[in-house]
């Protein structure tokens, strides 16, 4: 009996009511893999699809903490341990007021396939809290992180579950979380990635997601005999992923002309060069200011409350958050000449936007392939921690480059269509699925 997409999704929706982003992420994967499963019925007999959409474990907990006025605040903490077929759960923590169970389940689900694509032995997980670090003092962020870790520490470990950063969780937060874990457990281990270099971090980890996304775009372009050199790029967001995307585009001879945050976007037609990027890094990572200040400093235009998808470009790097490109914006991008979309953010394009990309046969690198560089270098950080060694910057960057190349090859292998167009959505979904599914079959009904 073959799977019917709508019937399968109806069960997922009924079982996970109201978790819209999770439904969206599952639909995208299942749509790609059903035809593949029809050709390989062992996966249906093993009920891999039914198993893979059900998290192995969901943890949800209270996070009480004292703010600077002495008042008690209460947030909700989560960790989704989605799939451990090929390694310990691995995936970031997100601190953002929009965080809820459905968003973290979508991220954990995507992470399973992404981690599989990296070729490294990592299962999939994700976690976080509805805590908003914006506007909080360092002291408040520390108190929150300590309370969060007090509970999370029971469930994680270097061979069990290894969290990292995501939106709202950068070097500062990883430091507070690591310090508390070490104190509670009285052990110094690689339980988190994204650590500072002085205490077990890896070179290139901060850069990895942005660099990797640009490497993936370069691979897609090279496959067509083209390259980033000379291309005009539009970038959304102005956090970790956006910053290092711009750095690598500049390295490869392209030009980025936009940056955004939740307030709006700036358009700098001259391009965001190394000096301007250093200003952005200070503004966002130290001063924790708003992107509008860039427009004031450099005398460029600022568009309040808008996203940058109407700006003319060759390449788009959505690097802020989920569902930031809708169908109309996808059409607008293509009408303005954009022919490459490489997703630094997770699921930034709604399903209708993806349909527009595929219909127009542009080079579309979906998140689970294009932004896998971050978790790949997290995997390399875990390896270095286990070996108690640190690799050089060049060594890590070369490994990252080769992993992105191998992910591209996997996508081509599973996604090339009869007219030679590479459907990277199918390529990434099927390529990620095979390794997980085979491992689950080998391990029996567990
Ligand atoms: P940061 O917190 O460093 O930056 C996030 C940026 O996106 C900020 O500029 C933020 O603006 C903006 N943003 C966040 N939410 C919204 C929203 N709802 N609407 C508009 N803008 C928003 O996060 P990262 O750069 O680490 O993450 C960005 C994306 O990349 C996420 O989708 C994340 O899941 C994905 N990703 C990150 C990885 C990593 O290694 N860090 C790995 C793989 C994927 P503001 O400050 O105003 O909120």
C-alpha cells in the first residue's frame, strides 16, 4: 500500500494540532521522499516515515529567574530530541519571544536531515525558550541562562545531546550556559558547541554557517559554469549568519547591498565592504543596536518595517528567520533578475515561494543543504574536543569547504531531473533521508 501525501499529512496535522511550522517542514520532506519510498518499499515496511515525524523525546520545563529589579520572571524552556539514529542529538538553542513547541519541532525535524547530509555522525535536536535577550542586561541574560541550564543539564551530555547557538544565542549565552553546566556536573566536556576558543571552541565556528551558505551558492553556480564573482547579493538579517555571509561574498568578489533586522532594512548600493561590516559586527554583537544606525552613519536609505526582497540582485541570501519570503516576494525577486537563492536561515521561504523558484528553474539551495555548514563545524568542534586538539583555521575551513561540496554532490545525485535541472529540494530531502532510514532499519524497532 503506497503512501498518499494528503492522508499522511492529515494524520500528522491531527496529531500535532496547531504546530503550523512543523506541518510545513514535514510536508516538504514527505512530498520529496514518497516517490523514493515507492521505489524502495523496505522503508515503508519499516514505517520509517511514521517514526521519523515523531520526536524520540520532548522536554518542556519552567525557567524562573530574578530580573534586575528583584522581580521574578518565568519563561518556558524546551529541548526536542528528535532522532538519534546516526549520533547524539545535535542542534541549536533559540531564545526569541516567538519560540513555541511547533517552531522547535520544525527546526529539530529539519536538523535531522541536515545533520545527515553533513556526512558527520550527528543526530537531530533543537531547543530554546520564549525568553527575549533583547533589552536585557548581561546580568539578566546570565541569570536566565543559569536557570535554563539547571534543568537542561539533566538531559544533555557530550555523548547524548550537544546543543549550540541559534537566534538569540551567541557567544555570550553559550559562555553562561557552559559555565553553569560545568559547575553543576563538575566536568569539563564538549557538551555545547560554539564555545570560545579559550575553552574548547573551534576556529571558524562563528563564521561557519555564513561561509558554508556562500560555499553552497558557489557550488551551485560553478555547476553551471558561473561564480559569485561580480554578483550583486541581497542579504536579510544582520546577525551571525548574515555577517559571515557578507564576509565570504566579499572574499569571493561579490557585493552585498542590504542588511535587515526586525525593524527594517538598509540598502547600500555601493556594497557593504570590510570596514562597514566591521561596523555592523560592533553594532550588533557589542553595542546590540539597530540596523537603522547603519543608514544614519553611512547616509544610505532605510526602509522601516520592510524586507529587502524588492531590491534588484543576482543572488539572495535570506539569513534572518522562517517564512520571510512569501510567494509575491519570490516572484518579485525573479522579476528583478535574481537567479540564485541560498538559504542561510531555516525555512525562510514559504511553500508557495519554493514553487515559484522551482517553476522558474532558478538555482535554489534549501536551508537543510545550504546552511549545514554551521552544524558541520559544530561536528568538527566535537571531534576536536574528543581528541583534545585544536585544528588550524585553514584546516577547519578546508573541511567545511569539502563538506559543502559533498552536500552539493549528494543533492545533484538525488535531485537531478531528466532535463539536467537540479531540484535541490528533492536532492537534500532524499539524500538526508537515506542514511537516517537505513540506520533506523538496521537498529530495529527502537
Ligand atoms: P542572530 O540572532 O544572530 O540574528 C538573527 C537576525 O535575524 C537578526 O538580525 C534579527 O533581527 C533577525 N530576525 C530574527 N527574527 C526575526 C523576525 N521574526 N523578523 C525579522 N527579523 C528577524 O541569529 P542567527 O544569525 O544565528 O540565525 C539566523 C537564521 O539562521 C535563523 O533562521 C537560524 O535558525 C539560522 N541558522 C543559524 C545557524 C547558526 O549557526 N547560528 C545555523 C543554521 C541556521 P532582530 O535583532 O531585530 O531580532
